[in-house]
C-alpha cells in the first residue's frame, strides 16, 4: 500500500466535501484509491489535509498525471494544485 498526504487551500469546506465524496471519489477509485480521510486545518486558513491510501505508487502516479483530475479539484473549490507528500503509516495508538 502507498499513502499520500495532500494539502490544499479550498474555497468552502461543504463544497469541497460534496465533490470529494462524489466526482472526486470516482476519479480516485478509477486509479486505485483504497480510501481517504479528510482533515480540516483549524487556523482559519481554509486548508484541508487529505490522507489517501493507494494500491501502490503507480496508482498514485496515474491519478496525479490524469488531465481530468485538476478540473474535478477545481469544481470542489481547490485553490490550485494540492501538495502531495508520500507518507508511511507507522503506528496508530489509543490515547
């Protein structure tokens, strides 16, 4: 499994979530996304952080190079292209 952390400034959280859950999901699934988790930054900057699990790095690369993805992101109110960082989940702990 390959995981990316995406960070992007958005116009409006409800709009972003609506498109992320529908058209965005279709795009991610078409390229091998296994699921995603959205976090809203609470400093007033209208940014979200998104953890996306992919089947492998090639799945992420196909998504990142798909010319239909940026218009979908724009439809959701993304202000520019997200910054994607590959990450490795190394642990999750109670409390």
